[in-house]
C-alpha cells in the first residue's frame, strides 16, 4: 500500500514538472506570456487579490499564467525569460518571497526581463516577521519596509501626485481623476488618501525615473512609482496595494493603469485590444426620474443638447410618483410619459433607472426597509413596463442616487437579464467586472463606472458648487481627447433638469457635442449604449489568443466561438515588420501595428515576418 502511495505521489510530481517544463521551454518556440507570482497556501483574502489581477489581465487581452515562487526557482533566469518576458510580483500574496529571489530577479532583469514589483512584495520572512530591508530593495535603490525604524508609521496614508501633466497622461489617469495639482482624486471625496509604505531612498542607487510621488499626511514627500533600467531590462515599483484596491476597495483604476502603462507603454507587450474595432467609446448616460423631464426633453431638443446622430442612453424611473404614492411627481412612463419615451427612442437606447419611484425606492433601499423580494419586484416591474413600451428587452440599469448595494443588486439584475449598470464605484475607470469584498461580483454583468469631474459627476453638482462653465467645457474636451488617444470607454452622466436649472452649462455641452460629431465623422471613436460595450466585452473574454515566434515568424493564433469580428491585436513594431494579408484592416501608432479583424470568422492564424 505504501509503495502504491509513493508511486502515485511520484507520478503526480512528474506530471507537474512536465507541465512546468512545457510552459518554460517548449522546443524552439518562443511564447509571450506574463508570469504572475504568488506564495503557496493563499487564504480567502489572498485569493481575492489573485483574482483581481487575473480579471484585469483577462479584460486587457494579456496572455498570462500564475506560478509559485518555488516552481520559478527550479529554473535559471534565462530559461524563464525565454517564454516569460515579464514577471509581476503582486501585493500581499508575495510578502514572503525568500531572500535568494533578489539575485535571481536581478539577473533576470539584466538579461532583458521586465519586472513589476507592487507595494509589499518581499517585506516579510517566511514566518511573517517584517524584514529590516525588503528583498528587492537592494537593486531598486529604495527600501519599502521600515517597520524597525517607524513601527506603526511604517504604513501610512498619503496622496498620489504626478510630477507633471505629461507623466500623468502617460500613466493614463483621466482628466476628471486629478485635482489641479495633479493629485489622484475621487468622486465626492476630492484628493484620495491611499495606504502607502514609508520608504527610504538609498542615495547611492537612486538612479531611477520617478513617475509619481507620495505626499504623506505628515508632510513628507517620497517617490511612489519608479522605473529603473538594469542591464537590458527594466523594473517598475509601485507603492500602492493595487490588488487590494481592486478586490476590496472598489478602485479598479490604479491596478489597470499600472498594468497598461507597464506592459503596453514601457515593455511594449503584444496583446489583444479590449475595445471594438480598436476605437475608444463613450456612453452618454441620462437619468430621467421626474415628471418635469417630460417637458425638459423638448427643451433639450430645442437647445440641440440631444441629437439624433449621437446614440445616447436614457434610463427611466417608470412610476407615476417620486417620494410617495399619489404625489404624481414621477415620470409616469405608462401614462403621461409614454409619448416622451417614444420620442426618446429616436435618440438612443432605453434603460431602467431603479425601481418604479426614484426617491421612494432609494429611501427604502438605504434604510433597509425593502427585502430582496421587494427590491427585485420593483426593479422588474420598472423594466417590464419600459420593455412593453419600446418593444425590446431592457438590459441597462442605474441605481437611484448611485446606491447599488453589492453584490445583492447585481445578483438581482443578472437574474432579470440585464447586461450592464451605471456604477459609482471604480470611478474614472473603464467598464469592468467589478469586485466586492474580494470576490468577482459577476462574470457577465458589466459595471460602467462614472467619469468624475474631480469630486463631482453631474451638471447639477457643478451648479450647486458654482463651478465655472469654462471648467466644465475644459473637462469635457479633455475627456473626449482622452477617449480618442487611449482608446478607452468612458461613461458621462447627467439629467435633463440639470441644464434647465443651470443653463450656463448648455453652451459648453454644445461645444462638446460639436467636437464629438466631428470625431464621429472621422471615425475616431464610438458613441453607443452600455449594452453594446458590455456584450462586446463578454464576448471578448471568451477569446483564446497565443503569441509565438516559430521558424523565424511571428505567429498569432486566435479563436472565439462567438466570432472574431471587431477584435483587434496590438503587434509591437519592435518585433515585426508591417503586416500584410487578408481578413483584417491595419492601423498603427508609434509603438504598435493594430490588426483589426473585419470579417466574420471564429478562428484565424496570422503569420508575419519578424523585424
């Protein structure tokens, strides 16, 4: 019996070793994968952080795999580098990286590898005791564990500030997510307090480029994000718990921006493009919840603030009351508002805003009066009435006052066939599968974070705080350029009555719409519904795509059971010559060729010459 158990264990070890060998060596083929590292035996907290990284990698079309530190140390840096030109050491789940990793990683970088080190990687011994110096501090020129010196103050709160607009733009921080002094901000909060480590600079090895600084609340300033060149490779350090922020902090932007900046801009890694036809997208999202909006619609049309050639998203609270039954202040979709809805159809798509009566539904949500059954019944009757009027299934949702209690609200709308929802969490980021308390909320219902205007979001809020119209116009124009330049998808929201109450913002919005139409004519971006972008992303996530160099050719093997039309592949110019072939159109920028698949197909093998 003991012999059988021994043989079984031996066989399992051989199979595991073979799988690892195939990942790292694979005959003469060179593959392109990002390796993410984790320590063994992760708890629920660690699994949540691991899942957050995986989710962003998948949504950004990046081939990746996870390995434990023990598996990596079985091989030389040159062997790992062959098929893994990038290694990421995430926060929390690599705290106990052993000391010997430092020399291994340094050699890997010197040979041409690229490494991202996040927050607290390597700060603890295997027993969980803080080290005097973090494992990677020796070649970073910066020590990010100072517990022996500062104790409780080794971890503090601080603001993240970029040195100039060029670097903030390079890091793809949206205009609405920064204050005037380039500090990262959030909707309703203003400048955000982030958890950061107290760092100390080694003056003999501080030959790094600073991408952002930490302004600690004690008044000191130290580097937060640094890039350093070592031999033929690069190492990027970020003093933020990126995985924690995504998994537990409802902050997708910092993790996503870091991965995009490091992999796509610094390393220039081949990847799929997560936007339809390689273009940025805009969702113009209007919430209609009041009887006055029926009349306000005519004023919006008269003032050219909604236009038939700009596809917009109108989400409606359907009931005939607002605060309490009988007040007759609701939109009344089934009665007096029906005519307006039939007009709205000509300007875009119709979605559902909450459950029947805006203030009544919001109050009952916030004070806990409604049971799950009550919530679902009111959401369903709201959507069903709208569906009966417009003649199609309602798939877009927005919660009143932005009160979208996770995960309950998403579970309810998923059961009722919704594909997407307006979201005040993850503000400033792009549509994504958001997390709550360390768990993915839904695989198929996509959150659309609002794009803030510093700590505001709607025109009503700007008016309430007497914000200058020129400030609003500048933000609109910069946001539009941000969408086009970075090919990202953004949601901007407001109400009709915002412009009626504060008409000084009508002119800036018209200037914005004029520019938007100009960009549409030039085919620089897409303006569409939440459902359009959500369905694309869910289909995108079903794609298999492999990048390889074989027989002195660059090969891209891509497949999707629901079709590849509209998908794009970013091919680094430093790897390949200009691609030629059929079944795609070609676009390019300074760093990449973009292969845009414009034919109906489920699989395709592209083979291109190396540079």
